[in-house]
């Protein structure tokens, strides 16, 4: 029983942070200002880092198989890198009317 509860808690945390990434990216895209865009993209970046943490924890505690965890970790590492690049491009190219 305790094993299942721990797995549920960890999985719930990963789901929460993982789904928050997409929601914040969508809000960034629909933002009305450069500041709003960068702010939401920064939140998405932080959520991606948190998701990375939860995936590593689930892997280390054997709640996720190595194959599944490695696949998820690859995605979790790629997204934050792309966020940093995007926010740098926005800083130099964003035009506010």
C-alpha cells in the first residue's frame, strides 16, 4: 500500500509539472507583450527542469523503467535548451507596437 501511494505522489508531481510546460508555452505564444512572453517561457523552463527532477527520481526508485525514463529525460533536457534559445531570440527581435 505504501509503495503504491509513493508512486502515485511522485507520478502526480511529474504530471503536474509536465503538463504545466505546455500550458505556459501556449500562454507565452498568446502573450501581448515581450515581457509576458518571456515570463511565461521562463515558467515553462522551470517546470521542464522540475519535470526532469521527477523523472530522475522515478527512475532511481525503479518506478519507471530505464528505457522509459531515458526517453522522457531526453525530451526533458531538450525543451529547456530550446526555451533558452527562444528567449534570447525574442530579446533581440521582439517588436512591440
